[in-house]
C-alpha cells in the first residue's frame, strides 16, 4: 500500500507542471516511420511520448482530470495504446526491442499501470476499472504474453515473465485483492482469477518447460500459493470458495507432476509438496470448516495421493518417499477425524482410508515392501486403527469398524501374501493381528458386541489359518501359531465373559474351539504335527486340551 501511495503522489506532482495550461503533451521521435497520436480532453492531463527507432507507434487518449501517460519505445516495430478516463490515473509504458505491444485501458480514480517489455514479440494488455487499482507487468525475452484485468478497489497485480512463450492471465474483481505471477523458462502458463475481498494469490514457476498453474478464489481473505521449479509439464491447480482458506503447492523438479487443491467454505488448510520424482499426482478436496490436509511426495515414480474431506476439523496427512506406483487415498466425512498414511520405499503399495463419523483415528504405514494393500473403514465415533506393513510382499490388511470406541491393530512384518481382516461392530472392542514372516497365511477377527478382546499371532507360518468370532460382551480370545505350516485354528464365542486360548507349534495342526453361553474357559495347546482337536462348551465350565 505504501508503494501505491508513493506512486500516486508522484503522478500528482508529475502533472503539477501542467497547471498553467489545461493539458500538456510532449512528443519526441527519432528515426524513421514512427507515429504518435495524442488526444486529451479535460483538465491537467499530461502525456509524454519518446520513440527512437523504426516503425514504432504510440496512441494516447485521455479524458478527465490529471491523468498522466508516459510512453518510451526503442528499436523497431513497437506499439503502445493507452486509454484513460477519470481522474489521477497513471500509465507508464517502456518497450525495448522488436515488435512488442502494450495496451492500457483505465477508467476511474487513481489507477496505476506500469508495463516494461524487453525483447521481441512480447505483448501486454492491462484493463483497470475502479479506484486505486495497481498493475505492474515486466517481460523480457520473446513471445511472452500478459493480460491483467482488475475491477473494484485497491486491487494489486504484478506479473514478471522471462525467456520465451510464457503466458500470464490475471482477473481480479472486488477490493484489496493481491496477485503476484513470476515465470521463468519457456511455454509456461499461469492464470489467476479472484473475486471478493482481501484474497491473495502467488504463482512462481522457474526453469520450467510447459508448466501450468491456475488459481481461482471466490470469497474473502483466501490465500493461495504455488511454486514450481525445474522439471517439465508440471501442473498445479488451486480452487477456493469461502472465507480464510489457505492452500499451498510446491513442486521442485520432476516431470509430469500434478497437484490440485479444492477448498469450500471457511478456515480450511491444505498443503501439497512434491520434490523430484516422475509423474506424481496429489489431490486435496475439502468441504467444510477447519479441515487440514497435507501430502508430501519426495522422489519416486508415478505415485498418487488423494485426500477428500467433508465436514469440520478433520485432519489428514499422506507421506510418500521414494518408491513407485504407490496409491494412497483418504476420505473423511464428519468431524475431528484424523488419518495418517506413510508409504516409504514401497513399490506398488495401495492404501485406502475411509472415515465417516466423529473423532476417528487411523494410522497406516507401508515401508520397503512391494504390492502391499491396506484398507481402513471407520463408521461411528472414537474408532482407532493402526496398520503397519513393513518389508513384505503382497500382504493385505483390512479393518472395518462400526459404532463406538473400537480399537484394531494390524502388524505385518516381512512375509509374503499374508492376509489380515478385522471387523468390529459394537463398543470398546479390541483386536490385534500380528503376522511376522511366513507366507500365504490368513488371520481374521470378527467382533460383534461390546468389550471383546481378540489376539492373533502368526510367526513364520506358511499357509496357516487363524479365525476368531466373538458375538457377545466381554469375551477374550487368543490364537498363537508359531513356526509351522498349514495350521488351522478357530475360536467361536457366543455369549459373555468367555475366555478361549489356542496355541499351535508345528505343522498340519487343526483346532476348533466353540464357546456357547457365559463364563467359559478353554485352552488348546498343540505341539507337534498332524494334531486335531474339536471342543465345544455349552454351559459354564473349563476345558484343557494339551499334547
């Protein structure tokens, strides 16, 4: 604002020398075939045209009070067209080079425009309507194009472009909006559209080739920023509607990277960062209030991360470092849900998190594995899920939680093609599945009721099966399968306060423990090979099955 006031005062003093006359015009031309036309209607308007070279052309049309225009053109074929209608408007055009073009159209009070172009075949067009709008355009190189349109009060636009064939378009409608566009490199495109008040947008693209950045903001006090440096064919899109939303994208290096942010309503925050890599894609969509989302991708190839939040005060974070062809998707509906996803050094890993409710929490980590898949779905409130897939290949984990206050933990460390499945419906249930090493084993825990506890441990198991079903309240079940192959263990509890324990050591063991009723205790231990046990409890009692 200080810069604006300084320039405004400078214009007033610039025209003060013309007060003795009504209007003032000064034209200086040196060279051949230069043309200048000046038309001024009103009082105390001032025009200064200086041209040196060949085939340069300048046209000035001013109507009103104390408008000021300055045009300086040097070398060949440059053209400038300035139209001002109103009072205390100021325009400055400086062009050095060949066949550059500048067009300025200002209507209102105290609008200021500055255009400076150096090079060849650059073009700039500025249109400002209203009060105290300011535009600065600086272009050097060749075939650069800038278009600025501002309507309203005290909007500010700055465009800086270098090298060649860059395009910048700025449209601001409202009051106190601010836009800064900075582009270096070649064949890049930047677009800013802002409607409302106190919105701010900044686009910086350096050393890029055919990069695209677009910002659209509608509302009040929204902030948006994109930064792309190096690489090729990168694209960034920010779309914000509402109040005090903040979005930021940063892409450094890489090729074919894409980042898109859409935010609706108020006080949402979003951030995407992609450093290096190749063909990475990050998408954030937020609809509501006080939502937070962050994606971070460093290196890697063809990774994709998406966050979709609908509601209020939801939080999500996705981190992908290295790896290739990873896919992470987070969807949140409701309020105060949190989801954390990390894929580090993973190859072709997939993560899908869905949260629908209130205060749910999910944490999924995939590290240094290949083709691992994790799915977490939470419905209700105060659900908690942890999934860790480390140093494995083609492992699968799925957690589904409904109702209230359930907790599920799945750890898959090493191993190949292991599968873990947890389903919880009720309140305050707890389930743990640990698969350590081995291959081709399946583990499942299903809990329907309240305050049930279930644990499954599969350590160095090959093609083994562990299954827990709890229907009732307060049941406890534990299955441990240690160092073996083709083992099968099942615990079914229908009732309340039952306890079932099964441990298998060896190969080809089978255990089936069913507890119907209340307050039963059952223990099965199989140590060796080819053991078979079937137990059923129908009334309160205790049973032990051991080798």
